[in-house]
């Protein structure tokens, strides 16, 4: 049951984040503004994926904090990537 819950959270996030980013322009604009002002590193993705893979949901309080941090970093980087991809695709379509 442990791995099933983590995979359900992961797939729900992978499916819902693009829908939310594309449906709510305020979120997309805020993520794009954040990406333009701050540096987003891709190095954090393997680290967060390892945290999600390695830490159990049934672990202690500090383990749950590590698991939550892994999910937050992974999904935030994913959301910024989706918003930048959507804005780039929109600007390329306007040029054509």
C-alpha cells in the first residue's frame, strides 16, 4: 500500500498540474514571472525523485517532511516547466 499511495500522488500531480496551469492564467503568469527573476535548477529534479522513491509514507515525522519536500520541489519545477512551455508555444503560434 505504501508505494501505491506515493504513485497515486505522483500521477495525480502529473495530470492535474498542466490542467491548472493552462486553465488559470494567473498561476501561469506568476510561475513565468518567478522563472524570469529566480534561477530554477534542473539538478533538484533527481534529488526530489530520489526523496520520493526512498522515503516511506509510514516513516516518522521527519521522514514525512522529507517526502513532502520532495513532492513540493518536483511539482513546482514541473509546473514552472509547463508554464514556460505553454507561453513559448503560444508566442510561436502568434508569430506564424
